[in-house]
């Protein structure tokens, strides 16, 4: 029995040391993402490195011995500090936001990557329609989710794509579209659509986009620069931008984009992926990565920003209510 206890103790202490070493190594590498797109790819997993640091602190503090304990606890502490540098500003902004009561004159927007493998498209469509939003912006509007596109085309008088065109990204609006279009065709490829909407307070432009994954490094950063160039003619005061950016707010890529666009990001620490069964063999009890975002120019103020339920997509929808100043 004593031998078993010693072996278990050795296993736990070894696990604590491994968590501390891997956690601190990856967390410090994430800080290097400020200069390297390759290293920045690791920052999206900052919650994982954070949990490793917590595990090292708990296991090391309880089961490690003497100097070994201080080494493991030190590794866990450095991991937590590095993750705090990345993540704490986002959660501080989320804590500071105070929602208000929506008014009838506010603009309600639904942002939703409906997923081309959506398992319950009819349920997704019913939920979207029940929101009675002024603008609906969706990504991956093809495959199994074509049912959603068809239903929204029937429910909304204006759409960013023609009836005969199957676009990947769609904008549906109850407000009249004065102009509309897609993203420039030159490389890098960027899925997206834009529409200028009529409004008594003055026309404004809404944009929807869908980024690639953070790997291979460099492509997502190029898409960010291309998006900024595309938005420039619309101005920064009244433009609204939403999309699946496949980028977390603690990544240096999204931090740079927030400054580059000149718009305010209102989605703060709002996890939207993964949702439900996001592959044939994997399911998630709750999302943990905030990668769906809503930006707006200085003329807009967010009244509320909420996450919707799991609806057969691998993403949760985001519902934002904006008030024009």
C-alpha cells in the first residue's frame, strides 16, 4: 500500500511539473505573438494555458515537497501572470459594460455563423425569425443551412445577394438597401458582404465577413488589412461590422485589428464557439472561445449584447441592440 501511495504521489507531482512547464512555455510564447504571427497562433488557446497554470499551482502547492513545491508553484504563477497580460483587459471591458433597456427605435442585429453542416436548420431559422431583428447577418449560408437562407429571403424584403446567387455571407434587412456588394476579389480571399441602408437619421453601412483560421499564420492578418481597406470608403462614424473572425480578443491579431479599423468592438469576452456537437465525434457542453464579434462606429452605442442558444451550428449566435447617438 505504501508503494502505491508513493507511486501516486510521484505521478501527481510529475503531472504538476508537466503542467507548469508546458503552461509557462506556451504562455510566454503567446507574449511573443506581439512580434510574430506564428507565435500569435498560440494565443487563441490562452484559456488552456491558464488552466495548466492553475493546475500546477493547485497540485504543486498540495502534493509537491520542499524546493520542488516552489519550482512548480513558481511556474504556475508565471503562467497566470502571462495569461493575465493577454486576457485581463478583455474581461475588464466586459465587466465595465452595463446593458440598458432597449427602445423601439434601436437597431437590433443578429450575427450568426449558421454552419454549412447545420444539424437543425429549421430550428435555427425559427429562432432567427423570432428575434424580429432589423438586420440579420449570417456566414456559411450554404449546404445544409440553405434552408435558413431561403427562409430569410422570404421573410426580409432586402438581401445582399440576388435570389439566383448562393453567397457564403449574407445580409438581410428590413431597411431599404441603397447599395450593396461583396468583398474585392484580389488576394487574399475574404468572404463578406456589405450593404448601405436607408435611415431617417442618415444612411449607414453594415458589413458581414468570415475570416479563415489562425493557421497557417499570416493569412488572417492579411485578411484584416484587406477588410480595413474595404471599410475605409464607408467612414468610421456610422459603419457596423459583424462576422465570424475566427480570432479571440486576447490574440495580438485582434488587438491590432481593433486599432486598425477605428471601430469599437462591443462583444467582450462573449464565447461563441464551439456549440453543441461541432464535429461528427466531438461535442461541447459550453462555448469557450469568443470569435464572433460586433463592431460599430462612434455614432452607435450598444444597449445590449447577448449570446443566443445552441441551434445546430458549431457557433452560438450573437444578438446586439445598438442605439444611434
